[in-house]
């Protein structure tokens, strides 16, 4: 009996080992594929969230200045300030309560601010990893409401911009289109 038990205890056959190995390889391959796809999706999401946050930051910097200051209508006497294609303004010109100028413009895919018209220094407010592809500025009313004979309307700045992430997102660049209307809180007659 003892000899017969040893005879019935056999190892795995070569065919069984090949089938088990093939199943193991297919399982590992599918798990690696799931991991890679999840990693890509997470990278896309993080890049998109960063672009949205950076765009909101730029808009909020501009909105804070627009809300707390008045639109400088005397700055817009020059027709060169208009974008001839869209009839949008090229610069947002504001004046604070002390009469100091504050201006925003789009230059070299960056939004810049200048705190004094007499200064030639513009400072980027756009983070380095995004580019502003387009910025459209409209001001309503188009005539100065601060004058006695001007329209009785609170100044509004309509701002639209398209931003692009400069961080490649798996060989794609993410774009965001953002638009808002900002009312100046300054009003005097």
C-alpha cells in the first residue's frame, strides 16, 4: 500500500503549468493596463483642475481691482485701444480713489498689470504654466456715467478669456473658456 500511494502522487504536467502561466500573465497585463489608464486619467484631472484654479486666480485679481475702483473713461478716447476685429477693448483702465491709474492688458499670452500710467513697468499676473490665448473686454455703458449728463447706469466690465495649460496633458493642451461680468462698486455723480 505504501508504494501505491507514492505512485498516485504526481506533479503538475507541462500543459497545466502553461495554462496557469498564461492566466497569470493575462491577469497581470490587465492590471497594469488599468493602472496606466487610471494614472493618465488622474494626470488629466489634476492638470484640468490646476488650469481652472489658475484662471480663476487671474480673473479674481482683475475683478477685485474692477470692483474696488472706477472705470477710467477718459483713457478710452483713443480708437487704437479697440481690437478692430471684435470691437473689444485692448486694455482695462481703472482709477482708484486717489486718482492713480491701474491698467490690465494681454501681452505675449500673459495678462499684465500696471499701477501707474506714468510707469512703463508691466507685471505679469498670469502663472507661468498657463497662457492666455484670447482676452475680450467690453465696458457698459460706453459713455462715462460719472458725468452729470452721462447715463444713469452702474459701470460693468464684461470679461471673456481663453486660457491654455502649458503643461502637456499626454500630448494635448487643455483649454478653458471663461467669461464673467464685473460691476464696479464705485459710483459717484
